[in-house]
C-alpha cells in the first residue's frame, strides 16, 4: 500500500515541477486584471496550484489565469 502512496506523491511532485517550468518567468493576466510575471508556483491543499506574481502581494489559484504569454522568447 505504501508503494501506491509513493507513486502518487511522486506524480504530484512531477506535475508541480512541470508547472513551475512552464509558468515561472512567463507574463500573465489574471481574471481580476492584475498582470505581471509569475514568480512562484505553490501547491495548496485546498486550492491546488497557486501562483504569485511579481509586484503584487498574494497568491492566486491557477484557475484565475486569463492570459498567458506565448513564451516564444524562452
């Protein structure tokens, strides 16, 4: 049984790392009009993935992303 938990935990951490790689440094606009560059990606046990944006205090659920830059300059 503990092997199942290990696999689940590993998958969660793998997806968190993938989200960090994809989002950190990218420009975003949130549904409330805040805009900036993603500084951090957090895993919240209630809301799932949350992001922080440079120049703004707070953390927002990933679901509030309205627009993500194309990332072609990466």
